[in-house]
């Protein structure tokens, strides 16, 4: 039997024991006194199955969560480390796993696809057969690797709170989803930075072309081709990464260049 999570839930609701008792009695019509709540929280008493069910419904949590089953707060870091370790190295026998693929993809984004294997190599650069046969055991260095590169799992307090009470399947699903979300966010940010750099580069090339056209080094037609080519590069890249060029600043810049070209044609 786990430790009842009543105190944890009560504090999340912002209630004192007296306020929770009043809430249960007046709003949920559940006759539980402050004294009973105190005994439940101290572990002196544990609610019956009937009371546990009624109390969980009143507090809008599952019976298992209220009863203290599933992952405990103090065990979350260790559970995350075990999950990352196990599901990365599961590829040694089976890589058809969504959690493994999520971890692998994120490491790939970081440029560390196979970095965890380096923690289990001998002086010759080969995998240590003893470590392999021991199923890649955790130790401090590899734990630090996971914590440093997956900080969004270990340092996000709100996310970690969602893991409390999770069983193994739920933990795996939540962590996989979180890694995939972070991967998509980071890749999108990286692509946006690359797009901004491309726009800056394109702007520089077009301005350079305008200066050459002003000096008579290239024709107006040549300048038009340069502009079309550079704007085409932006359109192609933005489509490839799924980020349309629609910000006001980008539109303003392209329109200014287009207007400048039209004036020269006049």
C-alpha cells in the first residue's frame, strides 16, 4: 500500500485541512472531518475502498493516484535516467521502438547520435564486451550525459509533476511525447535561424547587384535575374522547412526591392 497523496493534493488546491474538510462537506457533500483528514495525512488511518473511491471522485483524481500508487516525486530523476538509458540501448536488440527513436532523433539533432556508446568503449575504441553483456549499466558519467543533454526533462518542474503517480507505460508515453515536442521546437527554431541568415545573405547579394547595375557593370535584366534567383532561393528553402516567408519585415524588404526594380524599369 502506498502513501496517501491527500496532503499533496490539498496543498496543490491551496487548502488548509479545515478548508478541505469544509470543501468536501459543503461542495462535494462528502462527510469527512478535519480530524479524519489529519489522520489520513499522517498515516494513522487509511481510507476504506468505498471512502477512497468517493474521495478520489471529489478531488477529481484517480483512485490509484490518491492511494499513492505509481511513481513517487523523489524517484522521478532515477526513473527518467533508467528510461533514457534502457530505451536508447534497446537498439542493440530492437530499434523498432517509439521512445528509442525519439531519443535517437534528439541526439541526432544535437550531433550526438552514437555518443552514449562512447561511455562503454575500451582504450582501443571498441565496445567493452563486459559492459555489453551487462546491458550497458548506468554510472555517474552516463547519468550526467543524459541530465546535461535532456535538461528539458530533468529541470521542468511542471513536467515532472505530471509524472507523479505514473505507471511504467504512462511514464514512457509522457517522456516520449515531451522529447518529440522538444525536438520539433528546437528544429523549428534552428530552421528559422537558418532562414533569417539566408534572407540576410540574399539581401546582401541583391543590394550588391543594384550597386553593380548603377555603375553599369550589369544590365537591368541581369539585376532582375539576380533578384528572381535570390527570392526563389528563399521561397524554396522556406517551403522545404515548412516556414512560409510571411513576417511583415520580410514582406517589407522584398516589396522594397521589387519597387526599386520597377522604378529602374521606368
